[in-house]
């Protein structure tokens, strides 16, 4: 979840998806459908179009996710992307995304309340 899109002129890491890749466009399309206040895990995004490539979803988001609501894609634990927690929290608060807090002040998204199913209804899965 880079703050700016990956420079298309820069060299990609070996095996990195390219912007013209169908996988990349599918990931970005799915992420673009996640409503405010709701989230999907990287695995959920992959499963939405029949893939099991959660890590490739993460890599796609790292390179190309700046133009979609990247904060709505979380790890399976409900935690936002590493090193993007403060910025994600701003979005979660603005969108009233359900959160859980630990005694030490660490937050994560309440997946039971906020998980979005693009093939189901737009009701929280409480």
C-alpha cells in the first residue's frame, strides 16, 4: 500500500505482477467494490475471482494499490498493512469501520463485523 503508485518506469522485483496483467486488474477491480466501513482480507480478494494467491494480492496492492481504497484490504488477523497502521486508522475512524483494541493499545479490524462478501449482501457478518 504505497502512498503513491509504483513508478511504471522503474524495474519491478522479479516475479512482480505488471500493471497490464489480468491478475492485477482483477485485484484492483475487487478492491474498488469494497464499501466504506467494510474490509476484505488479501485471501478474500483472491478468492473473489477464483484464486488462492493472497500473497500476490498483497504484492499487487504494494505496487498498484494507491488508487484504490487500500486500507480496506487487511491481513487475516484484521491488522492493516505493515507500516501503514496510523494512516489506515484515520480512514477506519472516518468510515466508522468496526475495530477491536488490545489492552496495549494495538488495534485491528473486527472481521466478524466488518468483513465484506462481494457475492453476498452488504450486511455485516456479525
